[in-house]
């Protein structure tokens, strides 16, 4: 056996063992709707993808309940879509998951378009779940017209900025709350990173700024035509702010700064992957992390086109689906093929089982103070 085969065997054994111990993923991306208020150029969750992949009707509230009943614990739940705040019952849905699972933290990403609706639902969630850290991440992809053009909506920028400012105000009343800003670097905004960084610092002075890079097959194929230098520039801006004490990063719970430290290392990991300096393998998608779509289909991640099954075919028993032969086969496939990508969420969970990233996270945590 060569070292690559040994590594694949070890990671296959580790990921299967973790899936078996935890029974269901501890990091779950749960699609609660496929409806969205935007039509972003860089979006992989577009009409073509949805028509091809979402072949069943959407899960009902009762079906989400049965799913929650089959889960013992979730360390991190992302309620996403589409636009999760589009659901009139998003507060009830998230609260139901909190009641039925040992939910440690949860998050909702949003376009920030409907400020009043988002802020109202956020405050209701914070009141309904006072002991569970919660974060809302708002997308800001450019300054003014660039944001609007990327998101294909005329007043998106103004509204997203207002939502960021209003949500930040809630932080002073709810210590278990955090706000993040996410910028996806694409072809359309790559030359304006400094301007975006300046606006983010102004309206979201010390909170976390997360940088994503366009992936998958977006609505506008040109969106993936990105220079790595733009991503690096954003990384440098954040790095400079940390060095100058102008960056506090994540908040809302005791281990929040570790998330910012992880994000700092993750940015470097993404640069290394794009530059071909990092070996593949060791991805924790399919073991610690997993994705459930609104039609009940389950996948290891948002990138790999290898469905594990549909919850409806397993009588909503997520444990049975997650430990079925198909899931074991995909976990082996991931390690044997050295699967590698820049999907930020799954890099985050994978770094937990990749020892070469740990010292960097400790160093960044110290730097954040
Ligand atoms: S990127 Fe998000 S907000 Fe934009 S169209 Fe896709 S799902 Fe909607
Ligand atoms: S490396 Fe990327 S595509 Fe491959 S399994 Fe992990 S998250 Fe999915």
C-alpha cells in the first residue's frame, strides 16, 4: 500500500466511525424552501439545478417534525434555501428543531432584502430560544449598483445594508445573537474588493466578514471567472484589521472567536487549494456534515452529485439513511478519489479532522485576543 492508499483507508475508517458514533451529521445544512427573493448571477441553486435535482414535493412541517424526531443532537444547524425568512413559520420550524434535538447553535443566511420581516423573525427566534446561540448572515456582494446587478434586483443593496445595521442593533439586547456579512467573490465584483471591505467595516464595524468564492455551475457561467488575487485581497484586508485591533469577529457564544480563527485558516486553505498546493482527501462531508434538501433528498454536500436517498423512503429515519450502505460507499468514494473543493461550510467541518490545520487555528485564536 502506498501512503495515499493508507491515508484514504484511514480517513474512510475515521469518517465511517464518526457517522456511526454520532448516527446523524452534527453539522446540517437544511433547505427549508427553494423559493428565493433574488436571482443572483453566482448562484448554483438556480432553476436548472432545481428542476434537475428537486424531483419530489417539498417537505411539510409535519415531515420536518418527523425528521427532527429521528435526530438525537445537532451541533450546528443552518436553515437555508432559497430564502429561509420567506417561510411564515420559520420561527416555529427552528424552535421545533431546538426542542426536539439537542441543538447547540443555529444560523440563517439571508439576502437581507425584507428588513422588517427579517428583524421581526430574528427577534422572535431570540426570545423563543434564549439559551441557544443564533446567527444571521447577510449577503453583501458589492457597493450600490454592483450588488444590485449581481443579485438582479434594483434596491437590494440599500435594503441589505439597512438589514445589517438593524440586526447589529439587536446584539446589544441579546448576548446569544451574532450577525455576519458574507461576500461572494465573482467575476462581477472582483475588482471592487477594497470598496466592499470599506462598507462592511463601516456598517458592521467589528463583526465577522466572511468571504466566499463562486463555485459550482452558477446562473451566469462567467461568475466563476475569478482571479485568486481578489480573494487574497479580501483575506489581506481582514488580516490587517485583525493586526490593527479593528476586528472582533464572531460573537454570541463562548467559542465564537474560534470560528473567526477557523475562518482565517480556511481562507489560506482555499488559496492553497486553488493554487494546487494542497492534497485532497480528509473531507468530512458525509460523516460530520450533511445536506437535506426541501424535497427530503439527502446528500453529503452541495457539490458532489451522489444522492444518499430520500428521507421519505426511510420513513424519516435519518439515522438509518445516514448509516445505510449507500452512505458508506460515498464516504469511501470521497476518500479514495481525494475529493477536494473550496465549499466553505464543508471545509469548516473537514478542518476538524485535518490535523495540519489545528496549529494555525490556535495561532489565529491567540491573534484575535
Ligand atoms: S445565492 Fe442565495 S440569495 Fe442568491 S439566488 Fe441563490 S439562493 Fe437566492
Ligand atoms: S471535497 Fe467538496 S465536493 Fe468533495 S465531498 Fe467534500 S464538500 Fe463535497
